[in-house]
C-alpha cells in the first residue's frame, strides 16, 4: 500500500520505532488522556516528544476543546499528523485572558524554538538613539539591549550605520555631547569635536547649562516629529542674527538648518500621512517566506530589515506572518500603527495584545488604498526581491556544496561544516575558534571559543593548541553518541594549516573513535597569496584548485571567517589582560575597594608593598581584609 506522504514518512517511522523501543506511548491516545484533564479556560499548551523536546507551543481560547480536536481523527494536514504522532506528553499554562495567552505563546516560541512552530530567527537587537538623563549634562549615544538607563529612547533603527549617521548629523544640528561621563569629567579644555562644530563643549563651560538644556529640548522635539517648528525657530534666529550683522552666529544657524535638512533627505520615502508605523510585507515562494519590515518614526523612514523565519512549507503566508508579528514585538515596543500586506485571522486579538503591552491603543490594519497601501506595496516589492536573491544564493551555494562533496569524497553534500583556527601573539593569550557553516550560510549561534587551559602547552605551539581545541570539541561529540541531545556531528572539518595540523586532527579523531569524519587542512599559498592555497587530505596528494574556482572561493570564505572570529576572540582576551590588575586576584576585592586602594597608594605595586597598618588606613579596608591583602602579596 503506497504511503500518502513519502517525504515525511521515514522521519515519522524512525521516531515511532525509537519510541516503541523505549516503551513510551505517543500519538492521539496520549493526547486523548491529557484532554480529559486539560483546563477549560484560555491558556497555552506545549506538545512534547519522548526525548523531552518541545514540539509545538500553541494558544487557545478554550484549552480543553483545542486538545480534544487533536485527539480526534479528522482532516489534519501532514504537519499536524506528524506532530500528533510524535507527542508523548503535554503541559498547560492557564491565563486570565486570550490576550495574555497570545503574549505568553510568543515568548515561549522565541525561547524554546519548537520544531513545528514558525520561529523568528533574530540574532541581535535593534539599535536606538538614547539621550541619557542620568547626568546633569545629557549625552547622545547609540544604545542596544535593555532600557535600563534613564533617558529618552528613539527608534528602532534598521542598522547601526543608520544610527551612527543620524547621531553625527544631530551633533552638527544641536551640538550635543557624545563623550562618556568619565571623559567629560576629566576635560580641562575643549576637545576636537568642539573645534569641528559638533559639540558645544559644556565640559569646559563654553556654553552654560541652561543654554545646553535648550539645545537638548530642541533635539528632543525634532526626534519627536516637531521638525518644522524647530526649523522655523532656527530660521528666525538666523534672520535676527543677520539683521544685527552678527554673520558668524547667523552662519552657525545656517549650518544647523543644513544638517537638519540632510537628516530628512537621507531617509528615503518619507510619508505625509503616516507618523509612527511599522510596515510588514510577506512574500512566499519555493517553500520559503521573506518578511520585510520597514520602520517609520516621526514621519521619517528609519530603515528596513528582511527576515526569513523558519516555518513548515505547509503553512500559508498569512499564518507565518501572524506568528511572526507576535514574536517580533515580544521584546520591542510597538508603534501606534502596524500595517500588514495580508489580512490575518487574529488581527483584533493581536491589536488588543499589543495595546495592553504598550499601554496605549495600537491599530493593526491591512490598507486597501492610499499612501498607506503604497507603503505596503513598496515593502512587498522589497520582500519579493530579497527572497529572490536568497533563493538564487541558496541555489548556487547548494551547487558549491555538492562540488565540495565530490572534492572530499563525501557521500552527499555536507549539511554541517566546522572550521578551526587559533590565534596568539608569541604564545600569549592563546585562543582557539570554531565556526559552523551550512548550505544556507554561517550558523553564528553555534560558533565556539576555546581558551587554552593545558598547563603543559608550550607558548607558541600551534600543534598543541590545535590538539587541545579539537580534543575538547570532539570529546563532546564522542559522548553525544550515547546521548542523542549532544552536539551535531560535522560532515566535514576544515583546519587552517598544512600537513602537520592535518596529522594532529586525524590522530585525535582516531583516538576518540570518530575516524568517519572527513578532515582537510587548508594551507596558504606561496607568499600567502590568496588563490594558491593547497588543500591537504589524508592519504592523498594535495589539491591545487583553479584560482577562479567557486569552490576555492567558498573554502577561502570559510577559512577567513574562522580567522576573523579567532582574532576577535584573541584581541578581546588580550585587551582584558592588559587592563587586568594584580588586585583582581585578591579574594574579597571588588571594584569599590580596588578603586579606594589605588586612589590611596597610587598603584597596585605600592599596594603590594604596603604593611597591614597602612592598608587598614584605607576607607573600607578592615583589619581582616588588610591581612588578606598582605598575605596574598607576601605568600
């Protein structure tokens, strides 16, 4: 009898066989048992497999009825059938309202990343402009992450470059300081920014605190959308200065007006009828979905970003968009207006949930005409083009990975390639790095750093560093053979180096019982020329590819990415070592005591020479702590 869905059957059969061997019951009967005890109100449910992995997170207005629908055999699509077949247990969380269930569902999906949900792949937060208020003289700066600092936040911006350009222009327009508080307090004369007219130098009294506060208020009004009023005021001040023949002052107002016009001219599409809004446009093709997000604040376009959420191919574009938006605003403040390219089923519920979270009314709509529809159409064109580029890149990448399989005698195109490199300066601060790549590009969430711990490691011993790094990595993999939830096995391992590094890597894999993993070493060409690399393989002659071969270019990119990551980790460690102090090693010495000791004695060396009586004379240092410090430096 033919299978209805041969593509999904093997995975389901293997999963089912594994569960039967473990004696774990799965499927609709298990869900039916949970349906009897499921709570009747709104809430969130989790479907869990035999390994304890969350398969799916969903919300329901009536949990009991929703779970019962899974237990009944009916017109479920293939995705739901696979999900039901793998379910071994369920968990429930009740909420007061369906709105709270929607917010909790989005939070859990982002945190747990279940296999059968639409998962937003977002590896970094959006940047904001912050005018910090925790100092008597406010500072303008770029900000990411939690809004723990007191001040006014403006954003989000689509990229850090857009924030930096805007801040530079705002400095020319409003002359606000961007230096740190420590730098501000230490100034005795104006810095270069004052000379190039990007700061009013409140640090040295070139402007009074009252006049500086007036500049801050102007900047705030401009960022809140009152740009016309700010420009009118500057025009008036420029005209007044001209009438008084104070041409130097008039020129400064002219320059500030030019800077403000420059900000608005760089924003691209600036709508007339939309003040604060996010525009979401989704396009689906070849089983993938691209969601393009445009940010409009104070009537200006602050950039856009394309997302490619992980979703089952059976889901419609509306279903993907609906789940995406709820997750998108899980950790971001929504604007007053959210425009969508497709009508979604839970539009009203989503609007109520976002309004509850923001504390003010949020309108979610799918415009049919006018300027708002033009904005959505523009975003939709960008989504379509971004997905076309991604599909083209994926196609060429798949062809290159198929060629890699031929080159390295692999059974099929590699799904996971790991590349290893190390970095040090004369053996100091040695760091190893591992990067991971697949057919869709670099998998940065799985990059790893290895700080060398072996006491037997000789400074500058590249082979020893490679041995320690690979041993620590593949010990985990050898252990994972017995524990299915361990790290994934690579199909190909690339080492930055020559025959020596290849020999070390092969030896380690043999010792750990992993000889099936294919290893290759990429050696730099003569005079380190790119394009003349030699690829060393075990029991084979070195390969020398054509400099224009796309496969060689791919290998170079992988090696260079590993090199970049290793150097970055080494520099961070070296910077930390440079700023380290002998006082950091003394138990019980924190930042406050360290600062007090250095202020009193002048240097860590002077602290190490001080007697207990002198140490006790420092504020915050007790007799016991003085003895601890003395004993630390005197054995």
